[in-house]
């Protein structure tokens, strides 16, 4: 079987239809932080995937050219913060161009001293391992250097809306 590339011109669906269909896949929500040239950057993502257990690898997909993606690549490091169900305001704070996004946030430190969102469900302190082009995004593979977790429920994203899981 061969892989066939589908061009946008011959696709039977629009970008909006593709986005809506992908929205039926419920995901968790995370905020990725990177520090470059003494400036902290951050973005909300739901494109986060565990890649490997040995070595521990994960990937995130920032929009190509985004300030946070550029900081991740330039610094060679980033932290992923998985958000708690009560952190919807933090998720929206890290979307778009919001210059004061770090004002008033409770930040902690990873074992290597990188900033983390103190109330997040989990933190993954990563070193950039590989970067690949993926359409209008970069696929950044990070090797997890340390991780922490706490009890709580995850913030979810489904069909363009935030929500919570009923785990009973």
C-alpha cells in the first residue's frame, strides 16, 4: 500500500469542515511555556501526544512562526502544563495576543528551575529532541527530563468548547 498525498485543491472538504470534524475528538488542554532571552512565552495547546516511554518523549505542535514555538526551538527547552478542570481562565489567557498573560499567575519551578503553572495537574520539563515541519505547524518532539502530577480532574476541549469529564 502506498501513501497518497491529497492536495487542498482536490479535497472534497473545506478547512472549516476539517476543523469541525477534528473537533469531535475530545482532548485535554495544556499550556506550553518556554523561556528565551529572559522572556517567558506561553501558548494553549490541545495538540499534545505521548510518543515513547523509553526514552520518554512527547510532542506538541505550535503554529509555525508563533513566538512560543520560536522560543521553544531557540532555547531547546519547554515545559508542558496539563490544566485542571478549574483552569479554563488560564487556557483562554494563553490563546491569541495577550501581552499581560503572566500577570498575577502563580508560577512554580521545575526541578531544573523552569517556570511551571503551580496549580496544573501535571508538568513535563522537556528538552527539544527533534523538530519537523507539518503543514502550517511545527512538530516539536521533546524528551521529558522530569515530570510531576497531582490529583484532580482534567480540563477538556470538545467541539470548540471547554468541559469536564464525568468519570463516575
